[in-house]
């Protein structure tokens, strides 16, 4: 350890280590998983638990056939990880309109996310993610963005595209969308308390509508114009209510689009990718080997092993095989945060478990 490095006094360490957070300070993370998304969802939850500091409440919405397997797999994780989270499993339910219609909108069950403010009545704030998301740094860090909301903001998303002229919404959308390029709903922070108490401006009646009362009429009005299902509905909502949305940078929702046409997420180039979103099925085919390498590294990581030896070094080697691809040309963008996170985890482990006096 460099001589300039001073360990904090042990008393501080013990107190920090033994802090028990009351439930209201937990992070709430929601996901909707139907069809063949079991493994992908478990890998996402694993990435959240691997690096998190605070306890997490998982809210898993899934089909009846997947419930027992989710329960079984999560209970099999080692104690050192299961004590970092609790999980609740919910059925797929739609409180307004035709459930079958909602269920088939875009991907199976994806529209469930629109109903989270109504279902999770006791939850104040929530981070919703798609099943194909991976956390490359503590979930705590994106959760802190809730504190940056001003008095009117009640949700946060990243732009769908950084460059409007090559973005999907700016070129093809047949409905209103947020800003110049739309927003992507795969990673969405929500202040549910504010959503439940707000009257939203809309294109249907001159006065405001509550969230739940707005969803079905909105869908009815635009159903023949929308391509991306619930994401399009969210874009329409925030087009009419732009003051309600906090837009966070693309490093918090980094997708193949950010590198497959050349690198176009400046924040990720500076800070590294914080949250990876492997949409387009890229974890399961060979179109974007960089994304697949990260997914497999987290999926195959043995919980109790050393993060550097069993995840970081194999990842570096795998990345050498992807340098011929557009996304593989910028490995540091993918590795920067994960390296930082692992260093933090390692230092914390050594200081707390070995103790500063035994460090040489």
C-alpha cells in the first residue's frame, strides 16, 4: 500500500460495516420477465447484487410458470449475497383496458411497467429496468440521481439517440415524442409518489388526467401509430409533459446503437459505461461480441470468487477477440466502470475484513 495512503480509524470502519438500513432507505428495483427471459433476468439481478452497497428490494413481475424457478434460483445464491436483497414476485396484471391487448403490446408483458405506480402503492421511488440490462457499477449510483430531480420531475430516462438525424423517432415516428430524438424506457427511474399525485396534460381532454386514467385512452388514440409499444406511450406522455422528465446521460443506458455506427455516447467515453442495455438480443448472438462477453462474464462468475481473477481478467482477454468490431474498438469504455467498481470492492473487503493494521 503506498505510504501516502492512510486507512481510516477502525472505529469508523466497524460502524459503517454494521449499519442496518431501515426499509425506507432500500433501493427498489423492478423487472418484468415473460417467455424465455428467466436466465437474462437472473443475470441482471446478479449484476445488481454483485456491486451494490445498500439493500435492494426486487419486484419481479412474471408469468405463473416462471415464479417457482425465480424463487428457487434466488434462494440458492450464497448467504453473503442473499442478505443484500429481498425479493417479491407478482403476477402480470393490467388494471385498466383489455389485459390481452396490453399483454401483446410490443414484447410479451412489457406494458406491465406502465402500471407499476398503480400496483406498487406502498413504494415511493423505483428503478425499472428491462431484463437485458446489466449494472457495471453499484445500483446505488443511479439511485442517487433521484436527488437531482427538481420540483416537477417525476421520472428519468436516457435519450433514445444522441444524434437526431440518425435516430429512429426523428426519422420514422408517426406520433409525438419527447425532445429531438425521443427517450428509451429500458432504464427508468420513477418517483411513484409524484406520479400518483400528478394530473398529466394530454391530447384527449383539456384538463389533466391521473396516470392510471390516461393509459388506456392514450393507447386507444395512438395504437395504430406506435411501433415500440409502451416506450412510445411514455414518449407521448412526456411530449405533453416535458417538465416532468429528468434526462440522464447515455452512460446509464448504453446500447449497441451507441457504438455500432461509431462511438456516439460522449459520457461513456469519459466516464465508462455505467448500465449496459443489450437490446436487439445481442447477448445471445454474435453480432456484438463485446456485449455478449460482458453478459457471459457476469453470468458465469462464481459468486464467492475473486472479482479481478474470475471476472475482470477473463473479460480483458475476451475483449481482445472483439477489437475487429466497431464496439470492440473501444474496450476501455466498457471496462472503465467495472474496473473502478472492483477496485472499490477490493479495497473495502481488505480494509473491513483484513483490517488496516494487517495491511502491508
